[in-house]
C-alpha cells in the first residue's frame, strides 16, 4: 500500500527545527533593528536632521535669497521682514515646521553675537544645520536649530 519502507522517509523533524530556527531569527532581527531605523524621525524631544537641513536650504536658496538666481546671496529686506520682526508662529508657518521648535540666527563670520535671531532658546537635544551666505557683500553664517 505504502510501496516503500518506513526508513525511507525524509527528515521532517530536523527540517522543521531548522525552518523554525531560521524563522525565529528573522523575526528577532525585525524586532531588533527596524524600530531603530525610524527612531531619529519619531523620537520626542530630539531634533530632526532632515527638517533642519530642509529649513536651512529653503531660507538660503529661496525665501531669503535675492531674485537674480545667485545662490547664497540674501536680500536685506527679506531678512529684516522675517528675522528682525521675529514672530515665532510666522517663522514656523513659513518653514512648515509646526510640531517642533525652531530657531534661526544669522552671524557675521568673525562675530560671537548674531546679527539677526528669531525663535526661542534651544533646550534639550538640538539639531543644527548651517549655510554660508552673503548679505550685502558681507560673509555670514545662517544657523537653523530644530528641537
């Protein structure tokens, strides 16, 4: 009926153990490493490097830049409108950052005090993105801090 002998069966018990071992290792890997891949983007109280970099690029190349297409050259009137009149809610709205705190400062290269500053003082872990820009021929550093 069976046509074969009982000792010609495959090694089902060993195959099952090996298969379950590989499966459990794969599940353990997923639980151990996948959450840490997304932690920098979702952890509360930690600055977001993507947000800080995007905000610095937007300010230096679009929002505060002169209209003649020169990268890194800032328009004095735009800088005064946004940073001198410092409305923190408007700054967050302009940058599209509503769930995090943001501070923007513009320093002359050889000075310790900022020429312009807008936003609260940082607290906790801060992510900083900086751009070297020019304002009326003077070299300045634009800092964007997000936390």
